[in-house]
């Protein structure tokens, strides 16, 4: 008995849309509430300090964290979309 697995494209499309939508929302809200351009440019430094465990005020960490999570969510959504397309094209080539 042979079973074949068919990727559910609708489910993966919804997952991709949710990741990209969530990431875009995070990025837009964090950029809207940014006080100035220097605040946006300090995002990598603040995130690195958080990863290293250095003490910072909580209000200083929120917006850079939203920017980082937004960027990661958009990247994850794009990776899921690329992977879905790659799996589907492989399935079509082998069948």
C-alpha cells in the first residue's frame, strides 16, 4: 500500500499571510511611534544589549523588540512561501 502526501497549499498560504501580516503590523506600529530617526537607527544596538542580558529600562526595549520581531516574522513568512513553492515544484518534477 502506497500513500502519497499532498501539501495543503491553502493552509501554507494562510500561514504565510499571517506571518507577513503580523510582521508588517509590528513594523508599521513601531515606526509610527518612533520618536526620531536616531531611535530607529539604534535598534540593532538595543536588541544586541537585550540578547547579551544587559540591564535596560523596559520602555527603551519595546519598540526595537517590535521592529526585530516584525522583521523576523516577515522573513519567516517569506521563507515558508519559498519552501512551499520549492516542495510543490519538486513534487511536480518527480511525478
